[in-house]
C-alpha cells in the first residue's frame, strides 16, 4: 500500500538545504575575500549579489577562487556563476 508519509519525507528538509547553502556561501566569502556581511540570492546555479559596488568588485576579482572553493567544499551547491 502507498504510504504518503514516506513520499513526503523527501520534501521535509528543503528549507534546511537552502539555509545550509547560505551558510556555506557566507563562510566561503569570509575565507576567500574576508567579507562577512553580504546579501545575495541563488537562482539556477547563479549567485546574485545584492551589495555595493566596492564589495562586488572584490568578489569579482576572486570569482574563480570562490567558485572552485564552493565546488570542492559543497559539491551539491552547483554554483557556476556570480553576478
């Protein structure tokens, strides 16, 4: 017989995954660029920055390092671009 609880179990931790992903991105930006407070959004594998131009340029100068760091430490993240 079909058990609805087992079917819905795979959706139980979706919010936790996004929170975990945000923590990993913040830790990466702190480790690579020494930036602690930043607003961003992740859509379809792209990290969209919502911050001032100075911080954006620091992040863009280290773009490859950030993407490689994320791929090594968080392979499920699938972030391939920063804008």
